[in-house]
C-alpha cells in the first residue's frame, strides 16, 4: 500500500472510530492498530503467492479469490485440510478479528470439546497460530461501547470460544486476556449472569483453569510493572463470578482466590484511599469512579486476611485521627484534651470497673480512640503490655463457664451463649465491645468460640453443619434422624418440641405452635431439624447474642469489616494457627547482655526448632499468652529474649504482656532443653510474670 492509499485508509478508520463514540486519542490509536493488523493480514498471503510463482509450478493458476471461499470456520474444515493455507489464514483472521464473525462463523453449533479440538488444530500450524493471535489482538481493541449492543446469550459465544484458547497462559497473550476481560466488564448484569450460569456447568478442573488464567494475568500485570489497572480490575470482575460460584458450590479453597502479587506488591494504603470505604468517610460518591480508579477493596477475595487487617487498621487509624482532631477542637470549649480512651480499673473488680467506664463513654464515640489501661494503685505507663494484660484478665473472667454467661460443650470445649444466664445483657454487650477494642488495638484474644459465632457476626445464615461442629452430639443425632430410612414416627417418637435441663429441672420448648401434638415424620423431619437448628443457634440466645452482636458492631461495624470472611474474622480476633519459628527468630530482639550470637541464644533456637508443633504452641503461649500468631505472622511480632542472670537451675520466666522471655545463661543445650520443656509444660501460667 503506497503512502497516499495508507493515508486514505487511516482517515477512513479514524472517522469510523469517531463515529462509534471514541475520543480523538482513542480513535487515533484504534485506527493505527487496525491499519497495522491489515498489513499483517495481507503480508503472509502475498508471500505465499510469491513462493508459488517462483516454484517449478510457477505457471499454474493462482488460487481462486477468497471471496468465493467459505466465510465460516468449522472443525471439519480444519480436519479435512483441503483449503490452501493463504485462504485458510484469511478465514482465520476474518473469523477471529471481529465479534460478529466470532459469534456467527467460528465453530457454530460446536461442543466445547469440538471447539478445543479446532483451536488445537490451528495451533499445530505456526502461521495459522500467529494469524489467530494477530486477529485476537485486533478483536480486543474494539470500543468497549460495543458491549452495550450485546444483549442476547448468543453474543457471548465469542468469549466462550476465546476462553478455550490453550495459549491464554502464555505471557505473550496477556493483553488478549486483559482486553477480553475489559470487554466482558462492560457487559450488562444479565449477560454476566449468563456467563456465570454457563461456567456453573464446568467441572472443577475447568473452573480451576479459568481462575488460574485470570490470576496469572493480574500477577503479570502487577509484577511486570505494566499497571493496566483497568484491565486488572476488569479481570477481578470475572474472578468475582468464579468466586460467587465457589461460594455456592465449592470447587476450591477460598484461599486460592488470594493473589500473591496483590498482597505483596500492592501499596495497600493507596488502595484504601481509592476505596469506596474511604470515600464514604470523605462524603464522596463511589459510583462516580472510572474502572481504572477502582480498588482491590471492591474485590476483597483477592486480599488475604493479613492485607485486610492492614486496611481495617488504616480505616481505624483514620477514624481515630478524626476523633483526636474532634477532641482537640472540643478542648477549647472544656479546657481538656484527651486523644486516648483511658480505662482505670482495679484488678479485683476489673469487669465492673471496665463496664462502668465503657458505658459512660460509649455515646461519645471515644471507643474509636487508641486504648490506654491503668491498673489503679500500680505504677507504669501503658505502652501496650498493660492493655494486653487487661484483655487477658477480663476475657478469662467473662468467658469462664463458672461465671454463668457461657456453656462449654463436653466434646469440643467450645463456648456457647447460656440462654438461661442470670447476667444482664450489659455484660454480653461488654464482651462484644471488648472484641472490637482488641481488633482496633491489635491484641490477640484467646477465645474458644465455634466458627458459627463468627458467621453470625458476619450476618451469614446457619445450617445443621454449623451446629454439628459446635455441638457434635446434638448435631449427629439430628443428622441420623434426617438420614434414617425406616419409620421415623414409630422409631424416634418425637414431636415438634425440645427439652433440656436447667438447674435440675427439665424445660420444654415448642418449636412451632402446638408443636407438642405434631409428630415428627419422614415427611416433615426436614422442617423439624431446621426449626431445631434455628432455635438452638438463634431464637434461644436472641437476647444474649443480640447484646454481644450490638457491642461488637458498635465498635467495629462498617464497610471495612465487610471485607472479611467469617474465617478471616476469627483469624483477626484469635490469631493464626500457622507458626513460622524461622520468621520469629529473624524478628527476635535481645537484651540485658544477650545477642543473636550468644551461646545460650543459639542453644535456645536449636532446641525450639527441634520442638514438635504442640511444644512450639506451648512455648508461644508461655511467652505471649496465646498459642497463635498475629494475623500477619510471627515475623510481625515484637519478641524479646533477655539474659536473666548467670547459669543456674532456675526455670525460664516470661512477661506475657510484653512477649518477653527471660533465660538464665544456661551452660549447655541439654540443660536448656530440660529447663525450657519443664517450664512450658508444667502448668498454665507457671513462671509468668
């Protein structure tokens, strides 16, 4: 094509792009891309014809014009291999470069398997493979406004074909993946529902493949520095559909949706600043954001629990700064400035003292401020250790089954709300508030709640599975009733009521009106079990749990908390069971004469790394008060080992409130092992300071 012809061609493409609604800059880029693709399309065919003309058969007639050839691509056509290569290349380019031909002429009425076979045959011929890649590169550059015209399921055929492409894992195809998901992002919600329903027919391996394709694109775009954020967020939008499918019918652990690059390479503070969560605080409208201005907070399934905890902390710190500024402004009126929430409590009356003060401040939103605790009559400034000790003491007392607020299951030893507790709802509300304060102040709590508590906090519905985990004996009995194949009414002889013992007396509850005269049968046993589960997990504890829920959400409620799954909320409150002691060693600090090279320190780590998992948990609890790691891992924890005198037979001791281990300067590794094992295993609290 000469210069004048090329200029004329460019002007035509540019005007067409402008007419379609593109901005001038977009139109120029689009026209240049189309012009480039046309040159790629024509060059191979010209070269092939030149080769024919210089061969021994140079006087043979040229292939007939492709305008008379089929404009449709089928598996049979590829299998029979009767078309000349230049003709086939032209068909492949025409079919794969435009949405209309992809939908109508590319493997029409073919099964998924046949489409996969057809794509594989194209890839076997390198020039056809290149042509298809070039065509798809042109296809993804079309204006996104075209997506508004695709309003029937048939218009989705193009995406379903391309998603079967075997080379989507090839890094060279990353812009095809990103461009495709960007087009899919602009589909209307009904079309996305069609995509989701189509994917629901896939087996787990095929769904895994889609997850991996999208995850790889996000990783390549972030790690490679090619921050095409519009494509990244569009790809997250497609992952959202797969995540929803996984929630409905799990095909993979939810952690497979975490993206390592997002959680390691991303500036989370900047992402939070772009989030709808932050915009609400700034009284801005999140719906006005462009695709490239979205946040990973809009797709929280790619964020791991540690990243979410950072975002929650950013949100807390922002709100705390706001309240501190409010305190400064109000100080001019009342002459006082108090940027902290300060609790002054007596050790012997910690519950009532804390409750009285929290009730007093709850209406003034001071619960969002950083917490400082002062034990009356004791010296010391709270730099974190005192508040940790406060939480350990008050939570232990409140959750003690002897206190009467909770009942421990005989089998699991997990705690459930006592529906017949004599304590007022205020104490239950206090526990909820304390959980929220612990989260905001980064304190791990040693709780023994079943997972259904965290599900309820996140507003999830509960099933027999949840009850069976919390109260196995009861749950198994109800499941046996559901699965029994004989005469349920005759064998079980139950009615729609339940009974339990309270202080030596039997209490009977009707699950439905007149339940005592309604027998449980094979026909209605499903309803009976559902009513039973609802009563135990919800109705019976509505007053106690309601107060607990109210207290927790008073402190932590908000959009930032909605980022979490119930499993992640448990990790946030109770810490992670994953213990990396290599990371703890790297993070450790030494004091009072010890260094990392001290022989005693070397003895300690040699012994610890040889410990069993249970012994490591005992050591961690001995040193910190919890056998779990912070949600960001042991590497994020301040851990100090101090020299506590010269070699002796004294046992190690610990300040659990400061994660501080004190070791005599033992003279041998054998002595270190014997003394340390004795200290951590004898009894809870032994040797703690």
